[in-house]
């Protein structure tokens, strides 16, 4: 689906500029959105991480080559560092292309279908406003970012050309993914799949509204923060201290590992004793195995040797800066092994400090971002006073009431379409029966026991293989990975024992708690909060009057945005509950309940607002605590309208 400029779905965004079309001046482009500018800046900042990791790998290889005389780690580290440097070049080039595309055209919203193949492959199909207008794209991203393309709303933003590629983003433009079109026969076969054919029957999404700074009647003061949000600022040097601590620690561990491996190949030389000292050491002469010269030095001779003249055997250090040092079987005579221990232990300590400190900073930063999240869509948009199906104007529902939220939820459900896969089974969860949390897969994921079990299991297996006698020697590289895996496993195990397992146990009790509370709900999952999971907006069960529909002496006919039989908009919401995705990793949003209905809330044990939602006989696990909303507090309702996602 292309237009004259090669952009898909031009009709979806009428009057929008096309990259390269020459539209300048006051025409809004994708980069005018502050969130998009910030996302592009983050993508450009990732180039430094690629180049930093590559430089660390190459420097480690050089250090091992110079100070350890080579070894099996040399090609591994060199290849790894070179691959990271090459990746940095690719990411830098892609960031420049993103900037050109985003600064030349607008965001256009399309209904989308994401087809996953294997563990890393994916194809995104965008549907245009006209029949048969499709664009199949191959996204260039990592496995852990594919969920951005497979959101519950079934909508993606696109800016680019149908012939050469462009940028994909989830609604809001906060994450950027480069994509190129799929060509030839594969595109035709993809367009014939049932999921793609069904996507064309969905309603058209609402287009992003981007305001050009200084041309929409805004004052300069109001436009200044948005312009400054995309400005590039210099970070304090201490912000990345844990990252550099980890890099230095890895370099030291790599150096100590190279020394240890090189020491296994130290040559054995024959020594001729030519003298003896009072401290027990002997003066010996030997032939240097590296340059063939005769050398003389001190050596710790065997205490049982009876005469001054005789012969001994010793080892010569083969790696710099200790190359040429003579030592005995008890490692006496050189400081190489003491330095190896100091460097290795110090490197492991720095690695542990970097991992623990970096993880702690990541947790703090994530919580701070969630607390300071700025809403992108007000909720809800008031439906227009368009005429109903019978030609008579229908009544507008009040914003912030059940009818308004239900209308948005119903529209979002139609946008998403049917689920392509089945949801995950709930396991042995029955009301009135005790639930063992370790027997429920969702609770095991909440407890977070998978990562520590795998990491500590790998480290334990390597330790057993290293200690078993008469077994093959475990490579040094695998031993180093086992040490890092053990540190990571201990950290994740501490988190699981401290918070994950207790939370899973409380949820196992809450899911079968007696005396449930019945509430109405509207399920919203599109907009600014989509990355955190679907959101249940809860209302009193008796809050919406269901009568004969006879107001003013005649029966009302439901029009667009109204619910049949409803004569009262109902009260404002009283609570919020965010849910975990119920589907598998391939499609985490499969199995979501109906957009509106009745829910049983079970929980509130030990005075904590930890609640499990039962909808249509299936439990839906919470992603956060239940949050009460005070309808009498205008500030609470205003904050609710800011937090809840709006229509797509």
C-alpha cells in the first residue's frame, strides 16, 4: 500500500507531510513530538555503549597478547570486541537514517499484525485505510524488544517510505525501531494469512496530533519545555560509574585469566648449582629457553641436597611483565603469582560491585521513572454529538464515568482484533481449594525463581566438573562465565527470597480468599500505560442504572459511543488494578477478558490491597497493588485522567 511518495496509508493522515516531499515550515513532523526526540536521543546514546564494549574487548585482547603472551581467550575477546565495534557502526548509521526520516515526515497510525517466527524473527504488517492496502515490514531489533511491536492495542505508528524503509513505534512514539519492507513472493504469501486478512476489517485508528512549536497559538513559555526535552544534555561523569567499574573489573579478570592460562605453559629448565648462600638459596646457572643465553640467578634449592655442586629443576615465567623469572615447584622466586591473585580477586570484587551497584541503580531509576511518568493522552475524549442510527442526536456521556470509559474500552477491543494464539493455562487454581504457588506457572514467574535456578545450576555444574578427579579440564572461559553466573544468581536469588516468593505466596492466598467484592470494569490497554500492562478501571456494581431505556416517554436508541439500555452515565471510577499479560511470550496479550463486564475481586488479606481479579471463571494476576480512587477528591480524579491511557 503506497501513495505517490511511497508512503503507506496516506489517507490515514490527510494533509501530513511525506519524508522527502519538500514540506517544510509549519508542517508537523514526527521529530516535533518530544517523546520521539527523547527516544532518538536514547538510541543515539546506545552507540556509546556499543563502542565502549567493543573497545573493552579489543583492549582486553591487546593486554592479554602483550602481558600474557596470547592464549585461547585472545581470539574470543578480539572477535567479540570487533563484533561490538561493527555493531556500533551499524547503530550509528541507523540513527542518522532515523533522524532524516523522522525530521522529514509525520507519524501515521496504522492497525498492525505482528507475525513471529522462531525465537527472533518477526514480520510486521501495516494495514492502510483502503481495501488491500498492506505493507509488510521486517523490523531490525532484538528479541527483548519485540513486545513493543506486539502490543495489545494492535496499532503501530509509522514514519518512512514503503520502498526503502522507515521507523516503527508503539503508540506514543517513545521507542523507535528501524524496519525495511518485505519484497517479492514472501510479501504476497504474508498478505494471504488469515491474521492479516482479519486486520483489514478493524476500524481505523486515530491519528497522532503533533503541534509545531510556535505555530499553534501556544505561548513561547509553554513551548519551551517541549523543545528543551529533546535537547542534548551532558550527563555528570559519576552517572556511569558502576558501568566503568564493571568494565575495569572485567579487564582485570581477563588479564588474570590470561596469566593463569599462560602459566600452564611455563618451560621447565635444568639448573646447575654453582654456589650456596646462608639463607638456604643456591646460585644456579641455566640456559634461557627464549633467547638461548646463559643466565645466573638465585633459586630455592631442595633442603635435602647434600653438596654444593649438583643439579636442580625449575620453571621460567613465560609472560610479561614477569617473563624470565625463575621459580620452583612451590611458586617461590617470582611475584607473578601474587600479582595474579591480587589482580584476579580485585577484578572479581569490581565485577561484583559493578553488577550489584548497576542493578540497584537500575531499580531506583525504574521506580523514579514510573513515579515521574508524564501522561501523553488525556482521558477520555468526549464523544462527538453525532446523530445516532435513527437520525436523532444521542446524548453525550459525561467524561470520567462508566459510559465514557466503556466506550473507549469497546473501541480499543475492536482495534485489537481476535487473539492469534491460546492463552496460558491457569493451572490448579480453584475457588475453595488451597493453591500451591510453585505449581502455578504465573506465580513462579512472579516469584522470579527461574533466573537464579538456571544461573546457580550452571555455576554448580561447572564447579562439580572442575573438582571431579580424572575429568577433562574445564576451559578457563567457562570458569569465568560460571563465576559471573554465580554472582548474578546470588543477586537474583536474594531478590526472589526477599520479595518475589513472599508476593507469590500472598497471591496464592488472595486468589481463593472468601467474600469477593463484585465490581463493574472497563479494560483499557492502549496509550501511555500500555507498556505496564492492561488496566482495569473499576466501578460500583450498582452504579449504572439499567432500565427500560424510556426517557422522555420513548425508548432511546443507542448510537455510537453509547451502551444499549443505559439511561445513566453512572458514577466515576472507584479503583484501578493493573494486570499481568495472560498470554504466552509469543503473544502476551492473548486471553484478555472482554472490554467491559463484571469482575470478582478477591484478596485484601493482612490489610494489604493485594487483589486478584476473577473474570469469566479465570483468575487474572495483578501487576501492582489495588489503588483506590476517591470520587469526592477533584485532584484524585484529575490524576486518574492523567494516568489512564486515552483512545488510540
